[in-house]
C-alpha cells in the first residue's frame, strides 16, 4: 500500500492521486467475487463475470458458469464451469463432492 502526504494544494498531484485511487478501487472490484445463497435447482442457470461462492447445492439440471472461480459449500450434481472466458487458472471447489 502506498501512502502520500500532501502538504500543499497541488492540482497535478491531486489528479495523479485520484487516478491511483480510481485504479485501485477498480482492481479491488475485479478481485471481489459474488455470493449466491440457496440451492440451484434443475433448469436454473447462474452466470457470473467474477468468481462466485454458492452457499448451497447445485442440483442435477442446474448450471453455473463463471469467468472466475466457483466455490460451492454444498454438493454439485449439476454442471459447473469455471474460467468460462478461457481463464486457465480458474478452479472449482466443493465439499463434499458428488459421485
């Protein structure tokens, strides 16, 4: 984290700091994921531009597709796709796994 001390008003410096702040906030937003509470039932589709944590099960016939990671706190019986935009480091995690 960077800290800056401004001792006097400097419009150019303020613009640089505002730009850095805006970029940092955008990066934080991109890293944050989404949460879904509930069980996804047959024929339901959940799509996300970011990583997603599902607090519930993904039942047979339901589909989850995320450009980021997918974490399911329940059991996966349906279809779960992580890295939908070609991201090769995306993961799917669930406990317990359904056979």
